[in-house]
C-alpha cells in the first residue's frame, strides 16, 4: 500500500547545510549525499570527532554561510529559534527537520505517535501488532533508527515516534493514522510556553487520514481552528459506549461498550498501560488490522526497558525501574498506574534535571500515593518540599540503600524521576542501569 501523498524534491547538486552532528544529523548527511546534494555541516560544539568527508564548521553558527545555502536541515536537538537560523527563515532559505525531509521521499503509509508520555511503548506495540498481523514494518524516528534511514527498507508500514522538536519543523508527513497520547509540562526550557509545546504536538494531525485522541485530555483533540479534522476513535479511562474505554469493575478494556480484552491477560501492567494498549489498538484498527489479530498480539507484548519495568524482587520487595519518566506527567502516570496494585508501602525515588517544569501538580499524588519520597539531583530539593518527611540524598546508590533500610517484604520501590538524567548520568538508560546495579549491591 502506497501513500497517495507522496512528493519528492530534486536534491542533485543542491547546496545543503545540516545543523547538528548527532545520530540524526549524520543520517541526514548520508541521505543527502545519496541524493547528490552538496553537503556541509555545522555543530555548536567546539570539539567533535566525526568521520564524514564533508566540510564541518564547529562553534557558533556562521550566519553568512547559512544564508548561502539552498536548504538547511536542522537536527531535532538544535533549537531552530536561534538568531542565525531565524535569519535564514526571514531571508527565504528553506529550513526543515529530518522528518520533513523523510516525508518528502517516503512512499509507505505512516502511523505517527506523539505525546508527553508513553510514546515509545505505543510505537513499539503498534509495530508489534502489525508484525504479528503479517505486515512488514519499519520503526524509528525518536526511538531507535533515524527516520531517514528507514527509507532504505521495503515495507508496508512505517511507525514513527515523534517528539515536539521533530514536529515543529514538519508539515508534509500526512500520516495514515496518528495520535497525541497526552499533554503535560515538558521541554518548556525550549518551547517556553505550554501553548508553543501544544502547537508543535498538534502538527502530527496535519493531513492525517485517521485521528486517534484521548477523550480524557482535551489537549490531544485536533485544533479545529487550525484544521477541521474529525476524530476517528477516542480512548481513555472514562467509560464510553464509543471507541475504547475502561471498565474498572470488570478489569477490562472495552470497544464500543463491549469487552475487548481483559487487562490481566496482558503482559503490560498498570492503568497507564491500559491507555497505551487502547491507543495502539485504535491506531492499527484505523489502517485495517482486525480486532482478533490485535487482541492476540497485545497479550504477549512485554513492554520496554526502563518503563515501569520490574527489575528485581530482592528481599520480597518490588523494585521498579521507570527511569524513562523524564517529566512530571510520566511520573504521575506511573503512580496512578501502580499505586492501586501496591500491597504495602510505596517508596518513590525522584529528581534530576527538571527542564523548567512546574512540579506542583505532583503534590497531591505524593501525599495520596507515596509513603516515602527520596529525592536527588539538581532539582531534587524542589520535589522534596512537596511532601512532608521527604529525604534528600546525593547519589542513586544512597537512595536505594535508604529505601531498602526503610521498607519490608511486600513493599514497592519505584524509580520514577519526573526529571531528565543528564545532571548525573549519561542518559535515562544509564540511570536505570545504575538503579539495577545498586539493588544487586545490597546483597554484597
């Protein structure tokens, strides 16, 4: 099945500058060279080792060089609002991101997933369902493989996880089905306002054939002022006789008011994953996958590392690694999903680089669901003031040791930081790995 929105562009001998030399920037360079473009690159770092046979300019972006380009491709990690880049826009130089470049050459139907939380789980589950249904699938974007690298694969579907950074410079994607899972404070250090963040997320619905939205979060609905777009399927924890919903008494996900699948038959646990399952099912149903195929696939999907992952049952306690919870909404989702399942106390380890977020919405959950709060990192103090008796520590190892000393068999210890990791760790994966190591260290 080929998308009917296919478009392309002639890049032969076109003078293109790529800004940002991370994995995505390097994939852009490879693709542009394959298309015959004359490519150079810039990166704000002053020292960088990259083995690419093109002119590379490090340090402050050279506005004069940028103004001479015919096309500028900005990596998602680079803020496009910088003066040199905005000067290009004002002068009429086309400035796009890697996903927009992908969209202009892609010929396969795209299923696009964005939102503040749950993107990676839903993206991976969508790909899993399609594969189990016998479809060839390429998956990437903000997860795993850069979008442009997926163009080399012959596939029936492309499943993309998309960040607000990628979407703000994308206009030609036109997905076969798309969703905004949820919206909560995130990346306000770059977007500055919630409105700007929301506007970037809304771009996933541009030209979308089938819209899937969260009935319990009005910010996920299409902006009717921007584009009159009907919602094809809603999902949520509130009960409804239309679309996907949740029946707490039956412990079942419903479709149009009837039992679709019992939650206890699914490997994914927690109410936040009930939402993720609903969203994934709606997205694939919109592109023709049958309900029976969907049910069969979601039962055996076990989820992703560092996302509410049970990593140990040392000393009869549940040690849960949710290091991917890098914002407030993710930690709220983890608490709301796991608190109803706890048998004893729930200890939360949180903190790190808050990215300018407002933590105040965590206060109620901390006081209702959390028995002991342990904080660390750059913004740990801001979290600690939200709960009486919170304990501040300097290292993750200290946090794990304190949690172990103040819990007993049947208790749950949850690492769900509500913050980014870069103040103390290489990335959220490294943070999660150190959490697991610290648990192992308790027995030594």
